[in-house]
């Protein structure tokens, strides 16, 4: 059984404010997330153990982007998103 059997996937873009570690300028950036929502109907031919796991599963989001490019025209360096949070439960 795969995750795509349990969840519907949809990309979302959320804005977040980060400061570039090189030039220290703060800006708003678009960060891409993959939103996974549980399907209404459980997949067929699953046993009771898998059915219990599906019941416990929750909707969540996974961050796709790990690197951003600075919006400052003089800097334009790439930097890593400074938060350690890459999965968010909804």
C-alpha cells in the first residue's frame, strides 16, 4: 500500500518572511508545500491492521522548497530555509 492510495495531493504556495544570512535583508518569499488530505473512501482489499492505520492517519503538509534566492538585487545568493520544520499536521 502506498501513500497515494490513502491521500490526495495538492501543491500550495504560502508566503513566509525570511532574512538573508548574507546581506541581512528581510523579505517575503513564496514557499511551496505539498498538502496531503485523506481520501473519503478507504482503498479496497486492505486487512484490518492497515485499515486501523488508515483510520489513525491525519492530513498534513510537506515543504517542497529547501533553498531560496535572495530578492535583494545586489545579493541574489541562495540560502537554506532556516526553520527545521518541514512537516506540518493540519
